[in-house]
């Protein structure tokens, strides 16, 4: 049995961190949220983003879902929601959604508080109170089956598909054997590999939805007369030896391991506990993709990178894994696991075991390199007008 | 590592693949044994430098024919590719997400 010590929440879920999250509703509150978190100090993090005060209905619904999900993440012990006061988004609905899982939540309007300066000082006081309120939480024994593990890749090169992704996939298989949930995403990076994924779907409904989502992402390019080759693979991927989206996808999907695919959820939708391997339909931008899974409840993430990505997340610890020996040497202070040993003959299974041990120790409280460096990138996917058109939604 | 290592310097993911990945910066003229794999020849001589992580053909690939890695199609040859030649965007193209082809078809 694999165990770690985490923070048991009132509704029974387990967090691997105990943070106060300062969540802005729109871009108009993002800088203030950052200032509040910076002044309030350790344990308080913010989730600044670029969503405007008004968005088309479908885009707004997605933003609301993500912000609510972030506040509900079990790593969040308490939340402070900050807003300007002109947002169309349902602030009370978001706060209520967070409170529904038993998480203490406060709201703060910049207009009501009397502008930026007064909001920062009021926000710091509230964050201090929330910190005191959750300070009594103690880690207790939890089972690996309670973990939702987000896996991501970014800055991929040829080593990603050979070393780091299969090794992280092996760790996913281990977690799923222990009863947990693993989730990978980035639908554009299923293109060219969807037939492999489709064969692994546990049921016909999941298979149908997966293929439909891949078709939709490809159709958006098709509809616009866009040549996907311009953006996929990225210039960096190409420099690293990846030639086509098919090649990138076939390497990318190995990070999810070899377990049956139990389901596919929308961007930021709740992920099941004890759910096996589940996909999330997200765009191909890694920071947004990680945020979608953290909004879905993932407490911890692994992020493979060949070329050397540095990004983290303000809510979930991110474990960096590289299969490129040069990146491991050059960027040691951003990398947690060296998978380049696979190229020298270390079995994938052995590196997978190291990643799984790292996962459990990070869940247990060991900080990742991204946490040590204060890397807390955050971005929410905004549904674009052409996607809304493809979905038949008002723009 | 999954796959078949060629003389410690390149990797074929699946025996039936038509391209191998360089595990080091390989120089033009490097000879690699491919006798153990599904190639129609015993040795491949690199006709140009191949950078770490990049691919080269282990057999001739005709224009329009599939380029295979991971035992799957990763694109099509956009012109004939000789054994030992670097395989990348200049001679191998994706078949997916090609709105440009749809647009061309519409204009034709």
C-alpha cells in the first residue's frame, strides 16, 4: 500500500498543500490579488489571469467553472475572492461553489473597499485571518488512491516520446494500480494518435466522445483554412527534432501510461477520485492545460520537458521530469527527475518507480524545484470566437 | 528504453519503422548497422549531419509514401528520401489539420 500524509478536508478529500488562495474574478482584480498574496506572505498564493470583465456566455461559464474549481481544489484551505465590482461573472455563485465543499471563503470588492490601496490592505488582513484559521490543520495518513495526478508535457523534443513521457506514464500506471486517478489533456496533441487512444477506451461512449473532441479541434483549423503545421509542432519542438503533429502526439500520449481510458471531461470539469485514467479536453497551451486539471481537482502534477520548461502552478506542486541530459545539466535548479538515464540503458520501469516515489514524497510535503523557485504560472483558457462559432454559440 | 538501439548511437522505436532517431550528434559518413531490423539493407551511411533527437531514413521512402515511427504513420514524404538522409519538415509533411489543403481545394 502506498501512503503519504496530507491535509484531510471537512468533506473527506485530501490536500497535499494547505494554501490560502487569493482568486481574482477578472483581469481588473489580478494585480491586486497578486499584491495581497505577496504582502500576506508564506502559504498565501494568488491566481492572476487575463479574463475580462465581460465575456460571451459560453466563455464566461468556462471561466466561472475554472475559478470555482480552483477554490475547491483540496490544496486550498481557504479562499479570498477579489473582484472590481463590474464583472458580469457570478461572483456569489463562485464563492458559494467554493463554500459548498466546506472551504472557508471571503469576498472583497475593490469598488466597495475604496480602491486599490484600501483593497490591498483589507485583503492582507483577511488573508492573515484565513491563514490563522487553517494553521491548525495537521497532516494525517492518506492513501495514494486519494490522489488525482495531472500529467503534462511542454517544450517537447525527441527525448520526450522516448524517455520522459513513457517514464511518467509508468508512474501513472503505478498510481492507477494503487487505485488513484491520472489525467492527461491537450486535445490538439491527440491528433494523429487518436486511433491508439480510441482502442484503449473502456467503453463505446468514451471512445465516441474522444473522437468527436479530436474532430472538433481539427475542424476548427479546417474551417478557418488554417494550416496546423504553422503552430504544431512549435518552432522549438521542430528544433528538438519533432517533424509533424502526428509524431508529437504519438510521443505525448505515452505520458498517460497504458491503462484503459475511463472517461473524458471538459476543461476544468471535476475529475473523479479513484477514477483510473481520465482525459481532459483542453487546448495545447501547457500552462492553461495544467490549470484546467488543477481546477478539476488534481492535487499534484508532473510535467515533462525535453527543452527545459520552468513553469509551476500556484495551487498544485509541479514535478519537472526531463529526458534530455543537456537540459538536466543546464537547468538542474528547475528539474526534479532525470529520465535521460533511459537513453543510457536504465529501464523505463525503474525511472517510473523513481517518479512514483517522488510523487508520494512531494504529496508528503517535499517542495518541488518549481516551488523552491516560486514558479507559479497561471492562465485560464478563453474560448475563442472561432471556437464559439464551431460550437454554434453566440460570440 | 523501448525500441532497437543501432550501434549505441541511434534508436528505432519499432522494427517496422522507416526512420531512426539520433541519440547523439551524428556526423555525415557515419555507418550504422541495420541488419537486425526490417530494412532492406545491412548498413546505412548518413548522407548529412544528424543532430541529437533528429531522424534519418533507414530505407528509401518514395514521395507520397508514409513515414513511420512508433510503428505509426507520422506523415508523408513530400519528395523522395534516400537511406541515410535527414528526415524533417523539408521532406516530410503532416497529413493532419491541413485547412490549407481544404482552402486550396475550394479555390481550385
